[in-house]
C-alpha cells in the first residue's frame, strides 16, 4: 500500500475513519479504495449508496456506515485513545511503520498499547508451535535473549508456546518486544498472556492490533495477524513448528514480502521439527547460532553485538575441568536438567561451549 503523507487528521476525519474501520466486509484494500475515490473518510461516509456500489463495494458496507453499532464503536475507540499509552497509527501518516507500509494490504489503522516508536526499530520476528517442547521453549528463550541484547526488537503473536517464551525472554534482558494480536486490544486472547502483555506495555514495549477494539478471536483473523508480524520485521525465525503450523503461514508471508526466513532444525523423529525442515528444504536459512542471523543483517548499524558471557559461568568452569554430558552437568552443578539445557543453549550461542558426540566442551 503506497503511503500518502497528510499533515494532520481532523477530529471529524478521525471519527469517520474509525466508522469505516468497523464496517463489515471492508478490508484494507477497500478502505484505501474509498479514501482514494472520495478524498477522505468524511466524504466517503456522506456519499450516496449508489456511489459506493459503483466502486464494487458490497451493499452491506454502504448500509452499515450509519448504523448505531458502527457509530458507537467509533465513539468507544475515540474514548480509548484519550487514555495514557494508547495510540492509533494510520497508513497515510508519517509515524506509520515504514516496513509495514510497503505491503499492498497494510492495515489502514493500527491500534497500539504501549510505545509506538519501537515499531520503527529493527525487528526480528520469532514464531513457533503453541504446544512447543521444553527444549523448544528453552531454545526460543535463549535466541530471544541474545537477539534482544544485539539490538533487535522481538516481534511475535503473544500466543502460547514459542511466542510467549520469546516475548518474556526479551523482557528478561531489558529488551523490547512487540505483540501482534489476532483480536481487538480490549478483547485480549489468550487470557493466560494478559499479564505478559501488561508487563510488555509497562516496560516500554507494545501490543498492537489492526482489529476493532472489541473484535473476538475469529479463525480468519490470525492469518491476517501473521502478515503484520512478518511485515514489521526484517526477518522471521521459526523455532519449532509442525507442517500444519500457522508459523509456516507467517514464514510464507515473510518470503512473499521479501523478508528473510530462518529456521532452527531439530530431530528427524520430532514432529515439531518437520515444519522447520520443510522451510529449510524450501530455501530458509538453517540457523544454529545467532551468527547465522546477524551475518545477513550487518548493514543495520543500530545493532550492537551481544556482550560475551563471563568466563566465571559455573557450567563453563565445570567444562574447563572436564567434558561432560548434559545430565552430568546437572548432577555436578545441582541444577535441574531443564536449567542446564537452557544455560548451555545460551553459552553455545555465545560461542563459549560446543557439543560433540553427546558431550559438552568449553571453548577457549
């Protein structure tokens, strides 16, 4: 969608756009058609129904524009925008994210809770299975921590599983993260991640949605949500996914949008790795360390390299004494195996340890 820079939006025009946004069967392309045909949303709202029909728009659109439901919904949105840290970005305004504006079907309106300025920062999307394995969750968290420390904003869908792990890990290292919802911001889904979303907003990150504030979790909304995740980002990293996963939709959209697609391989016996393996066969970059991602993004000068882990890390000290298996390290360190695996993943990403034939070695 091309961006027409307009210096200001009047209150009447804003209210008209919010009304258009709530109309049934009026997606991004039809929204743009109306604006281009009539010059502004206010004139489109006041135009005769015959003018709308001449543009090929469904009769339901023209009939709904003056309904009480549409007017009331716009009023609710205007009241929502009066509250702190709640914003609306519009596709023809200068503060709209530049990468997202490149899409032919860029959202005409984007509701933002939190800090809208981070939508312009370099982002890396991380997606994966809602029913991820424990190692998959640990891997997602480790990559997210490293990428956030390297200067990326971590963008995902606030779903259960990989998405949530990526968001939380970015916050844990003081990084920024963006959650893109498939519902309205006032009808949050999934409820189990409401506290995570609140923490994101409180810590300078953001939660965004193109849907009306009260929109529910309709199945068709989530593929639309996925194009925003990839559209905002320089690339998409798929951590763990089955061949039927929605994460593969995000990866396909990313490729169509000209973004990089990265995938982490796994065991040939693990169903959650098959989607990643399919992506790799289709041309995705096979990723084993953060370097495999940073290599293709060296031109982004805003990125800084992650700080190396201290040599005094207890697992590194144990491995300097002698190579060990993961289980041996858990016994020697007094940590759980899950904790050890998470730490080893981070240490491996930092280039401090390496695994060969089932045993871990410290790297000098």
